[in-house]
């Protein structure tokens, strides 16, 4: 029983302590609230802040002192509570004692016995009494519950603390209703950035959000303090006590008044402009014109000229010129600023840019926020992109021509014109090509063949003609396929070149590692490996994509994949080296790296050899024969020129004989006439020899070019027509010589010489094209630079742009500069 | 067309044959070597999964790649059928011995690891099957793009196994290889058969007096000076074994060699000639009296290729015009102009007699697309006559037969494709569909 009573004693003390604490808190709040409200009251009269602070703090200290004193006394009394007091409390609360009211007091007696506070005269009785209550213990052994006062005090604590907090947080000084005249004249404003200065402005308070405003405190009455009453949009009135100045940080627009605790001025509008994000217009120069927010296609250009104009309502702090491509977004140039307007012209280098869609834009920062300008989209075409485009164009065109071939073959078999043939030609489009390229020559030939087939189909469907048209079409398609092959080999050459450069980089790194200047686990080496791996993959892919003849697609695909995977040996080795380096086996990794570089070197050499072989296969000696042909034409031209001189001399001789005869009124001397005729016959023989030589040269050239991939361009229809014309002129010359018509012969000879010169020139041009095609990948700069606007610009848009540009050029007064700029920004964003 | 009919097929088989033949050489080298690691042990804990097994009355086949299960049943069925035919010939007391282990290796690396032969040697010789420690080991046909005749290969290996069951030693390499070649076609092909390329090589060597004598045949075949000479050794081994078979029965020679512990004595017993006489007569009579079949295909291979691969040498000579037409045909085929595509391929065939079966298959497909089914079928029949191991052609034939409602012939054609390239794209699925409709169909050719 003793232990039960002791446990309940502590519980009883705990309840009492909480009650006391509640009252202590109540005392504290009462005193501090008094201080708070007193301060508010006195603030309305005097501006002496230290006094208010002291007063408020004193109230807090007094409140705490009173509470603690109260607590001290209460806890002292709680500690004096005995188990007999607890027993009395149990007798009051426990239902057992309510049911047995005659036993009330017995528990307390027992507790007193246990406290030994009774005399020892009746020990037996005490023992018996305790025994009885020990047995009765289970019947009333329950927890002592808190008294009603306990709940009351806890509720009181909750209420007082809630009320105090509510009052502190929601108390607003009431807006006085009495009006006294006051008009704002001017105020000072300070923009929200470091180092900003106060600027005086007239009228009611206004400015950009986050700025600070202030004005000299007006004195209304002696002994009454001035307040700045402010009501922001949808908020309650707040009174800000003024000192020397009435101050406010602008947040939201609303209204304000100035006054005392008892009267105020009329309401004045509070104008707050939200802080605007900085703005900029980025423009690119295309054909001497500055274009904003546009998309341009750039072919093979090294740099672009940009200009931008940026502004902010507060102040620009930083501008970044950024370049975004695929997943990368990098800062190209950065300006740190302290101005609200900034204009700059700059040249952006495009060196090293990859083909694809790039974005160039500005990121602008002011004191509080940042914004991006509208980007300039640049569709940059590098050599690979151009090649890819050429290939796509070529492929699309060839597919159309494959259908033409199909139609021709069907026509031949059915002896009936294939339905879609004419329509196909009407709808056929040819890609635009650069001047002086093999593709241009090829397309020219295709167009010519196309016209021929179209005319044949339209006007003279003589089916025997198909015997010529089909082989010509076949040849044209095969030549197109070989052009594709060349483009592909060009791609491989480019890939091999980049692989070569990666190998050199790795070699340099290896040297550094050997010298201890670089770590095997370095990020640079890892990057180099990644680059190498991607280049190897790219090259393997390109080799696989080379055009081939009929392919066997009925295969075991898994085995095919395994074969392909086996060729990834180099990639596996790279992974192994990385693993070795990661595991700390630097010696092994270094050895493997050296071996890898050797292997790469072998691969590069093999690649070069293969490419040379491909080129040789394409050529098949045709280029040499083309050069021989050009040389022969030159010789023929010389011979023809010699003959022309000789013919000229003959002409003079004939004229002289004729002249002498007319002068002397005598017939021409027959001997001299015979000798002249002989000379003409000799000249005719020479002309025939030259004609024969030309024929032999042409035949030999035809034979040499046969089977070569270049046959189509070297022996084009144009070239053949030109040769026919030369032959015709030579024949005419020969006929004229036969009839001793020197002048007529000379005319034909001159024409033949001119045509020979043209033929040589054209041949040389073709040869140059072929040679440049062979090394197109290594000479990307040989292509013309080009910048074009890609967007489909309508007339209205063009005019709008023009208007903006004109507006920009205008010089306006400083006062209107800002609105002027707003105007063009609005126009641009419209 | 038939002139070149077997050229490609024989050349295609060349590397595989080399591989098969190479096996016996290897096994003889390894005969005394330490035992190889077991299949189960090597693949214990493999990432491919657990080792799986299936068995029949006389064979137990193991594989580890789950995909290889595809050939397990058919392999057992084919081996049992071959066993029924070979057992009486080899007089094998198979009832008392353990089942023959057949192991399907999932890749060349594991094959190399277990057989303890370097990868380089595998690649150089084209080995795809071995008999080591009386275990028949084959590389899964999954590893070869056009597959290989794995059923014939495994019977070839089984013959080596049976010979070693009769006599572990005393059988020279030429006898092993000769006998294995005679019986490798069992149970369906029971005649000794040389390919046109082999006949061509033999003819050429004979005319130039470059045939190998019997002493040379006793030396390891794959280490001959040139691949051509190595192949000649295999040819002569087959011809000599066939001659012995006709003379006194080649199995009798093997049994005698085992009994007398000398092949020379066994040969004397069979031929009645001394060793020296046999050596002379081998060149002067046995090889000299071999009748070489006449035919343009044999003549083709009898030409001098300066040691190069005949197909490669000839392929380089192939007319450019022919390749051009084939390329145009492919372009037309891709654009759906099947009729014109066929016309262009016909032109290609006229330009050159040498062309791969894929061209003919494309021609057949083009004809089929334009509805000329008979023409298409006839071309495919020609392809399988010229190239019996062209799985893709068998597959196309099967597809056509199936479309025509000829389910039984279609199944047989599918099986023929399956026994060459079981992992051909789409083959297994179509076979499964057909079998679901006809559960009685099995992996028998007839």
C-alpha cells in the first residue's frame, strides 16, 4: 500500500505543478500584454524609442519575476504534500469510498500510520488496520485523476497564450477618421540594387517594386506622433511610425495617408510598377541587313556578325551570350554591367561547330531576376551535313529514275507505253547543286536524257528506240549509284581523318602519362577514349552503309550480329584499359594503351589503303586517258592552226594570181594555177589527216572510258555533240579545200579551232570536278559560303521588320529614348 | 547453269570439311593428353543458365544456351537413325556401353576453352566439330550466318567415335578420315561422294603428278604446305578407304588393325601385298585407276587458281556488266518493280555464268511477286539442285509449298532448311505453326 500511495503522491504533485505553471504563465502574459498595449498607446504621442524598449523589457522582466515567485511558492507547497493528503484526495475521488462512505477517513488513517505520525501505543491495532487496507487495496487501486482545477488551468494557459499571440500578430493601429489637410509635394526613391542613391521625385509615392521611398515627416501637432498609413491592394491598413522620414519599401500598389493617432490626411494613390524582366533584341547580319529572332541556314561559313540591344527598368547586372546545341548550353561571352541600357556588336566564330540546329541567345540579369532573349536559330551545315543532304537528294532522284527504268522495261515487254511514265517526268524535280560539281554535270545529263525520253514518249513511241533508251537509263542510274558510293567513301575518309587525329591526341597523352604529367584515370583521357570509341562506331557504321549489290537477307541474324560484334574488338580493348586503370594496374593499362595505339595505327593505314583502292577501282585509268585525250585535242588544235595559216597563205596566193590576171588582162598562168591546185590538194589531205586523227582520238577515249565509273561525265552527250560539230567543220573545210575555196575553208577551220578550244576547256573542267570530288572531304573550304534566311517570310513581316529597323535608326531626344525603345521592343514581340 | 552447279556448294563446304577432318588430327594429338574439363563442370554457374540434357537410347545431348534446345530433339532422332544403320556395320556392342555424349557448345570461346585449342586455330581451320575423349563436340549452328550441315557433321564425328571404340590406337589419320567420309551421310546418303571441287583438285593434281604418296598421307593433314594439299590428302584418304571397302571391307581392315596391332599387317591381309608393294600400287594402280567424272564443273575446278580460293579468283573475273545488272535489279526490287527487277537479273545471268544463289533467290522472289509462281518454283528447284546446302532456298520453297496447300512437302523442305540453318530468321516459327496443324510431322526427311 505504501508503494501505491507514494506513486500516487508523485502523480498528485505533478498535477499540482502543472496547475501552478499555468497560473505562472497567466501572470507573465498579463504583465507583458500590459506593457505591449501601454507602448502602443504612448507611441502615439512621443517618439522616444529607447523608453518604449525599456518599458517593454521591464514589463517582460517583471512578468517573469512575478511568475517565477509564484511558481517558487507553489512548488514549495507542493513538495510538502504527504501521502495522507493523497489518501484524502483518493477518498474524495475513488468510487469505492462513495459506495462505502462509512470507510472514509480510514485510508487517510492508514496513510498517517504509514507516515508514523500516530503514537506507538496501539501497534497491534495499527498493524491490523493496515492489514485490512492492504487487502482492500485491489478494490480501489486506481490512478489518481487530475482535479477540476487542473483542466481549468490548462484551458486558461491555452486561451491566454492564443489571445496574446493573436493580439500581437493582428493588432493594427486603427485608421483615424478625422481629416486634416496635407498634400504630398515630393519624395525620394532608391532603386533596389547595391549602391543605389536617393533620387527626388515629385508627387505622390510611386516607383518600381522593391524600391525604397521616403519623405520628410510632416509635423501636425505638438506631442502627437506622425504615422504613415498604407493600404496595399486587398490588404488592411498598416501604420508605420515616422521619425525624421516617413519610409516605405514598395511592394504592391494601393493608397496611403499621413497623420497622427487621431487624424489623417486624405488618401493618395500608391503607384507601384512591378519589376520587369530585362529585355534584349539579338540580331544577326545577313546580306548587310540586321535580322532579329530569325532562322538562318549557314553553309560553310566561319563567323557571323551579331548585334544586340538590352535594357532593364532598374539596372542590368550581367549579360551572357549563350550557344545551345543538342544537350549542351554554354556561355560564349559574358558582360558585367551597371547600366539600364546596353548595346554591343560582336563576331561569333563558328569554327568547330557541328552540323545541325544551333541556337544563339542572350541571358540577361537584373538585380532580382533573369530572362532570355528570343534566339537566333542557325541551321549550320558542316561538311557531313552537306554530304548527308547530297546523299539524300541523290537517293531520292535515283529512286525516281529507277521507276523510269522500270517503266521503260515494262514498255519494252508489253510494247505499250507504261501508264505513269509521262506523269513521272512532269512531276520530277532535280536537286539544286553547286556550280562545277560532278553532281551538276550528272543532273544536266539526266535532264537531257529525261527530255529525250519524254519527247520520245510524247511524240514518237517507236518501241525499237527502247533498245537505246534502256541502256542509257541503266548507265545513268549506275553512275548515280557510283556517285553515292563516292560520297560514302568521302564520309569514311572524313571518319578516318578524325580517327587519325584522335589517335594523335591519345599518343600525346600517352607521352604525358609516361612523363608522369598525367594520370591514367584522368578525365581528359576518359574523354579521349569516349571520343575514340564513338568515332570507331561511326566509322564501322559508315563502312556497313556502303552501297552494295544484291544482299542475302535470309540469314541467321544472331550470327550476323555476333560477327559485327567481333569487329568491335577495339572498343572492348578500350573498356579493358579503363578497367585496368580503375583497378590500379597502371603498368598493365599503359602497356595495353600502347598496344591499342599500334593497332589503331595499323587500322588507319589499312583504311587509307582501302580508300585508295576504292578510288582506283572507280577510276580504272579513266583519268589518265582523259588527260591523254586533252593532250591529243591540243595537238589537233595546233595542227589545225598550222593548216589555217597555210590555208591563209594559199588564199593570198590565189588572190594574188587572180589580181595579177585582172591587172594584166591576161588569163592565169596554167602552170601557176596547177601548182596552186596541187597545194590545195595537199592542204585537203592534211585536213583529212587531222579529221582522221580526231576520230581515232575520240574512239580511243570512248574505249578507255568504257566501264569506268566516270564514263557518264567524261563522255557526256554534250561532249559528244561538240566532237560531232568539230568533225563537221573539218569535213566542210576539207570539201572547201577540194574546191579551192580558201576563204570558206578558213571560216570552217576557225570554227573548228574554237570548238576544239571549248572542248578542251570543258574537259579540263570535268577533270577538275572529278579531282575535287575525290578530295571533297579534305577541302571543305573550297565550297561557297552561304547564309540564307530559312523562315517563310511574308510581305507583311518583311515590312514590319523594316519599320523596326527604321525606328531603331532614328535619333530621339533622351527624354523619349525609353518609350522609343519600348516601342520597338513591342513591335518585335508582337 | 549446272556447269557451275556444285562449285559454290562444294566451296562452301570446304571450310567445314576442313574443320571436321581437323578434328581427328586433334583427337590423335590429344589422345595421350590429360582429360579435358567436363561440359557440366565448365558451364557450372554459367550466365546462360544451367546445363540441360536430353537423351535417347544411345545418345545423351547436352547444351547450355536455351536457344540450342531447338536442335536437341532432331539431333537425337537423326543420330539414332544413323546408329541403326551404322551399328551392324561397325558391329558395335552398344547395348553394354554408356550413352554417347554429344555436347553443343554455345560459342567458339567456350569450345576453345574446353577443347584446349586456341581460338586462332579454330578460326584458321574453320573447325566446328571435334571428337575428344570419346565426346562428340559441336559448335552451335547459331554461330554461323548461313549455318552448316550439322546433322552430317555429327554423324561424321560419331564414325570417328565408333572407330575408336574398335581400336583406340593403330588407325592412321588417312583411314580415320576416309572411313568417316564414307559413312557421314548415313542414314540417308550411303554412297561415297566427292564434290566437284574435290574431283577438280584431284584431276589437276593427277595431271601434274602431284598426288600425295601413302607415306605422306600418314602425316597430319592440316599441316600440309598449302590448304590445297591438305584437301588433296582428305580426298586421297576417301578414295583409298573406298577402294579398301570394295576390296575387302574397310571395317575388316580396322578390326584387323586392332587385332594385329598394326595397320600395315591389316592392309597386307586385305590386299595380299607387302607394305612396299602397296606403296607403289597406291600411286600406280589405286589412284591411277580412279575414274574422274566428266563434267564442266569438275573441269572448272581443275583449272589453276594459283593456290587461291577458286570462287574468289573466279568472282573477281566476273563480268562487271553482270554485277551492274544485278545491282539495277536490286534497286528495282526495292522500289517494288518486281517484273523489271526480274528482267534485269535475267540480263545479269546472261552476262556471266558465275553468280551467287542469292541472285537466283531474288529472281525467284521477283517472279513470285508478279504471280509467275511456276517460274519462281522452277528457279528455286534449280538453286537447290545446284546448291543443296542453301537453307534459304529450301526455306523459300517450303513457303511456296505451304502457300499452295502442300503441307507435307512444305514440311520436308522446312526440315531440309532446318538441318542446315535452324536459326534462319522466321524458320522455327513457321515450322512450329505447321507442326501444330500436323502433330505427326517429325524431323525425318522422308
